[in-house]
C-alpha cells in the first residue's frame, strides 16, 4: 500500500505529507465519515476512487482503522482503570 492514514487533531499535521505518503484525518469520526474524508483527500490528489471504499495510487484499498484505540476517559475508566 502506498498511502497510509494517521489520525491527528485538525491543524496538528498536514493533510497530506508527501515525504511519508500519509494523509491525516481527524480522530473520532465514525466509519462513514472517515471513508468520506479519506476519499476527499485522495480525490484532491487525483487518485481515482471506486464507487465504494478508498484506494491509493497503486489500487490497493487504504486501511482506515486506527492503530491505537481512542483512550477511554469516562469516570469508570479513570476510577477503575480501563
């Protein structure tokens, strides 16, 4: 896969980093909005997208799953540990 995805707060990373071939998406998006955001960035990079999903330059499907799960910050998780 040519293009990787990282989840970073808006403004903390460039939307596309050509040196690492990484696109940055905001964390906390649901699955549908993550796909829409990734497709929008890839379309701006002139990568033709299929009807469903998101693909990189080489045609491989882009992995949109976060590598590190969001930290739980609820009261129970803070009190009792996650």
